[in-house]
């Protein structure tokens, strides 16, 4: 600790700092000094930040007076300003009245701290300044009427009669670490000196002495980008701690708020890699570093869960929010019902609805036997929450709303049945303290309705920056302001490129720019920012024995240059550090024995092991998609159809391609239920055809609307119905061009056996021609081609599979490509009577016979094609039944849209093989 500061404490001075962090650092340094001197008892030094000293002074002053104004806290002041701005005539022109109120309050604080008149007559006022002048007048009138005093005006109020409180509250003051004092602070300190108080100013090490000291090393360096800069700092800190665990390290980051997550992630990787395996709420406890800037309280998971519960007052809840609530560990029953709630989340996602009616959800859970048994606690919570909510009054005070919010949270068992420890416990304590701040709004807000009260509580949580408390650690990560007056053994200041240092001017929009520049208000001009940046740079350069300034050379594709304020310092080159890959490190550091297990139990063995009744044939899920997945990749088929693995559905806005395809299928099924032959189709008049199409489209749309009330809005589904009608009319125009046929099957379920597997599938449609032969049709809304049938591992095995299982003579196998403007049949037709020279008599437009197709050279006959399909599909079925589970994608793009990559770990397998090869080469 600085000798002058130590002596001041011994002489009974109150130490006043610009920040809490500096005050805590001085406290800790003083304790260390006393322990080093082998003292066992000492008087606690009086150290506190300026704001804290002012509040203590006010309390002392108020205690001596018969009548004083009511001092408003920050939350009360913000509420008053928001109401004044929202109720004013200027509110209509504001896009964000709350944000405008916040900026207006900042302007008010500046005028109080800089002792400015609002406004001098010779200052021209624009619209914003005129609005501010009006708001200030209303604010002052309201404060005077209610006998309120705000913290921005506190110094000015105390300055009116310093003699009444100075001799008791401020006989000896030592100011430490202030880069600058505002005019009101200067006036107050001068007044104190005039009444006999002793005032000291201490800035620590003098910059000129520091840079002339041979033990001081100040340098600057450049790094590729911000991420590499953070990694370099983390490795630098680790090396210093390895050499001396007691060294004090400071890291100053101008944009700490935007880089918070990156810093935490990289520092944890480098300094505390063991935290990767910690999930008990204690991760902060073993970190050797501390971040001065916390996160908004609302962003902490346990608080986010609380707001999710309180947000259930709406009749509906977005699926994303409901899913987060169901999976949250901070609800009663979260541990015991964890699996069932996750299953419920997955099932709700499958419906594809973006929002859910809570009453419908509750009724559904109560009626379903499975959910009523496995989600009993969730059902009780929903019922209890609704009972509590319905008992609430429409208008209540903030204090009464706190009791209501607690009751609603208790209905869901928040914060959960597990014991909260460490970080989570501290966060819940911070929540309770914030509720006290919310209660203080009773003074200014009066009674509120539920939504207004909850909105204010959420605003408080967003604005309340909270940092989990940690013990004393050697590495301090802070912003520019927090570094004021701090001293370290080693210091690194990052991110000082020319775009950010000096900071660009950011004048307050509600104060006339001429006035701001004239009075040299913060951020008012480039000149003012340059002067301030020089002063801070000089102070930082004298804050440690070793100081490094660094600059990223690029960010987001744009080139950056070092701040001109760093030109005076020597250049230093630092070592580049690569990304840390712990999985690869463990891999290469061990003796690896590779064991490829690509053989799953056979389907018969699996059935036996699960003690299911032994059947003649094993039933598997998935229908014909089993063959498609087995052809694409054996592991995909195993994972999906044996293990039931699949990713969670992500509801789309509007209708998904699958939804549209399903609606088209249903519409065609409905139509061919009314009309069953080609003759009936061509006999229909245009009016009758349009009527049938409209009826079918309306029917399927009505069914869809009943199951998707949010997606299927009236206007949206009217557009979709019109699309279906157009598509149907265009498709049926193509059907009319065919030769006579009769639709004998539509969406009919079939169960067949192949290689001992019992497969359940559904054929879109089967037509019967006049000669008794059959045409199998598979509707597709995407583009199709027959090449997808012709591999040993076919991309689209459905039609070949239908062809070999369908009883009767099949003369054509075709896709029905239903795409607007691209309607057509795509497939193959048998040569009439086996004669390749005869004309195609199937009557299907543009579909060629086998002999005239591109694949004619590969197959001598129609039966030969069917035998080829039978052989390939039988082989796929046999491989699946025998437990083939190889990770073996058939094509280079097979994995592009597969959702099992994290399960089969194909990328890790490829990387592992490369590492193993490298090891063997070594």
C-alpha cells in the first residue's frame, strides 16, 4: 500500500475512493500489511466510495434535523422519470420512451454534477433539449410537492449548509484514485476546507517517477484479432501464476461488457480447465481470476426460471419458453419427473405449434394416463398456480405484489427441490435484495396491475448487474473506470485500437451540444476525450512494474490500427498460442487401443434380451424409411429404428414443407374418395370439378386448423386453401390426359414381411388399368428422378419396395411430382406384352417404357428390374436384422442433413484416425 495512504489511515482519515473495487483493494492491502507486521488486532480503516460516503453523510445529517426531504433511491428516480416522459406530449415522437427517460435522467445528473443552469438564454435549444427542459420542470415540481430529494442533487443540497454536518462527518478526508472531480465535488470539498476540514488527495505512484524507474517496463504489442488477444493474455497470466502464485495481475479491457462471455470461456479453458467437468454451482470458487463486470440478474438461469413462472399469466405461452420451463431444474419435481417432462417437451415440439394454451395443456395432462402418472407434480403446480393467480387483486402496491409473486413461485416449488449452493445460493440472495428495491417503489408508483408490476420487476432485474462474490484472487479483470487507483505487479491493457481509444465523442442528446463543449462535459467532444484518454493512459502506465498495452489488428473482417497514444512505448512481440483441444490432447497423450464395434445385437437377440414375447417376425418402427436409412448409412438405420434416436423438432413459422406435403396428400385422398375412375374425372364439368376440389381443400384445412390453432390463422389458411385448389386443379388436368384407370387403393396400410422383419407401410395410391394390371403411384412435392431407384443402396427405395410387395401384375411404377408449374409423372412402364417394339399403352403422359429408358441396357426385362430391386432390398433388410451398425455414409453429402452427427461422431472418428496415424508415424 502507498505510504501516504497508510499514514492517513493511521491518522484517522476517512479514505474516499471513486469505485468500490478500489476500496475493497485498499481494505485487503491494509489487512495484509497488519498481518505482515504480526499484529493480531487492529482498528478497521474507514474506507468507502464517494457515493457511499455521501449516503452516510446524509444519514448523519438527517438524524440531526427535525425535517428533511425524502431521499429517493435509483429505482424510484427512474420510475418518476419514466412516468414524466411517458405522460408528456413529447412521448408520441419517441420510439422507446423508457430508453429516452434513462438518457434524460443521465442529462439531469450531468447538469447537477456540473452545476449547470437549464438552460442559459443565449443557448439555442433543439426539439430534444426543449423536451428535456419541460421534463425537468415537471420533475422539480413533483419533487417539491412530495418533498423528495434525488441522489443527483444530494451534493448540492448538503453544500447549502456545510457547517451543520462537516465537523461530525468529514473532519479528515483522503481522496484516493480520482482521475477527475466534478465541479460539484470540487465545490463541496472547498467548502469543507473553509470550515476547517482537512482534505488530502493521493494518486499513488507518480507517472514521471514510474517511467524513469529502471524497474518499470512499459511496452505495447499487436495481436491478430480480439480472440487471439484474449488467449495471449490468458496464457501470459497462467505463466506468471506458475512462476509466482502470489503475484498480483491486472487486466484492463475497455469493452468488457461485450467480451464478457469470450473472456470467461477462454480464461476457464486456460486457467481452470478442470471447470469443464464441474456442474455443481461451484465453478467460480476455484477460479484464479475475478471479473469486475457481472451479468444482468435476469440472465442467471435460476432468475430466468422465476420470470418464466411469473410470465404464465398469459393464456398462452411460446413453445420455446414452455420447453425451457419443463426442462428447468429450478421447479418442484424437476428431479423426479425429469425424464417425463423432457418427453413432454419433445412431444409438444412434434405438433409444430409456436404457442400452447395453458388450459388445454393442463387438461391434456390430466386426461392422459401416462402424463397424469409421470407428471403428477407438474399438474399439481399448474393447478395451484392458476388458483393463486385467480385469487389476486387487479391493483396492488409493489409490496403486496411481492407477496403475490412469492406465492406464485411457491406454487411451482421454485427454486427447486435440490439444495442450492455456491453461485446459485448467492444469486437467490441477490434476488431477495432486489425485491426490497422493488418494494421501495411504493413511495412513487402507487398501485399497479399485474403486468405493470411484473414489467417493472423485470426491468430491475435487467438493469441490476450482479457479480457472484469470490474470495481474494491474484488476477483482476476490469474495465477502464474500475482500474482507477489500482496497483499491480503485472498489468495488461488490451483492445486499445484507434477506433476506441480515445473513445469517440458521445454527447448526451438532451443537452445542447454548444453547452456541453463549453463546459467540457464528459464525451462532449473529441478534444475532451483525447485529454481524458491521455490522462488514463499515463495513469495505467504507472500502475504496475510491468505494463503491456495491446491492439488487435483486425476484427470482423476490418483492419484496425493501434491507438496513437501508444506510439511512445517500445514494441514487444508476444508468443502465439493455438486453440486448446483437450480431447485431442488426451488422445495423443495416451496409449490408444482401437476397438471398432460396428455390430449391434441381431433383431432376434434384442427382442429376447428385452424379454418381449418371441414372435415369428420382429416388428420394427419406421416403415419404408428403414430401407432408406439403411441404404444411406447403416448406423442411421440402427440409431433411428432400433434405438429410437432423433433430434428435437423445431417448429417453423407457418407451414413446414412436410405440413404442405401432408395437406396435399390428404386433399388427393379426399378427391379420389369422391371420384374413383378416370371416366368420372373427365365427365366432371369445370364447375363440378372446382366444387369437389374446394370441398376437399376446405375439409383438410379445417382438420389442420383444429390441431394447429396458432399456426392456422383464418387469413393464413385461406391463402393455403387457395394454393391447394390451384395445385389440385393443375394436377388433375394432367390426370385427365391419361388413358382409362380406376383408383383401387389410396393411402392404404400394408403390412409385409421381408427377411423376418415385419414392416408396416402405407401406399399413396394404386390404380387398376383396363387389362387388370396395376400402377403404383407415390406422390412427391419435391423434384424426383428414377435414378434414385437404381443403386444397390437406393436413395428412394419406397416405390421399388411397394413394387415387390404388391400382389397382382404391376405394369407401371411412377412418382407423381406435384410442383406448381412442374406437374408430371416420373417413372417406368412395362413394355406391352414384353415386346419392346410395341407402343406404350399405359396412358401415363411422358413416362417411357423400360426398353426406351436410359436404364434399358442394364435390364433385359421388366421382371429383371423387379429382381434387382428385390435383391437389393432383401440385402438391406438382412443387414439391418443382423445388426449392421457401421458408420458408413454412402455418399459424400449423406451427412449434410443428418441430425445424428453428435451420436455417431463421424467427425471425431475421422480426426481420431488421423491422430492415430500420426502417432504410428512418430
